[in-house]
């Protein structure tokens, strides 16, 4: 995938929607790419989250492991970001992820992302607003679910 293709992919990721092409170019240029075989683990629940992953191709299965059982939570396809909070603050993986089929991912590390935030001081506020909107929407969904369960 050429740099322009990487930029186009990143521009469709909600976390990066506030970034201009010049910011996305810096992220894409510094990103590492990984190929995964079907069944290969990307990360494991509980380990330190040092980067976010953007699915470039294929499909990544998100799951939690309980005793000997894998409980599937979601599938992530191209353009999906996994572990986005890892680029903002130190955290641990809340789930595990593995390639359901042959897949390719791009890693965005915290250091690269922070460097862009430092160089472009208007960005943190834009990202904060987006995260606040998402959090509010999540609270509203939980309220709606709670009222349905209470009936």
C-alpha cells in the first residue's frame, strides 16, 4: 500500500478525523505494518497497550477468554482502529485480538501520535470534543438499554 493509500485509510478512522492530510502523512510515514496469518494473535487481554492498530485488510476477531472458552465480542475490518486509547494514555488491553483470516494492520504508537499533538496544539481540543461526543452517545445508549431492561 502506497503512502497515499495509507493516508486515505487513516482519514476514515474516527480518532483521526480531525487531522489534516499533513498530520496523517506524518502518522502514516511513522507507522509500522504487520501481516498476520489466520489464527495469529495480535494482542492478549491484560498486556500493556503501547499502540493502536488500524486494520488495513482482512478481519480481526476481538474476544475475551474465560477459562477454556473464547467469547467473541466483535469483528474488525479494514479502517477499524483497535485500542485507540493506547495512543492517548497508558492502558492495558481490555480484550484479545487475533486474525480471523490473513490480515494486515498498521501500528500507531503513542510517541508518534503525541508528537503530532505537540506540533499542532489545536488538535488535542478537537480530539477531546470527539471523545466527549462518543462518551455522551455511549451514556445515552446505556440509558436506553437500562430503561428497556427495567420494563
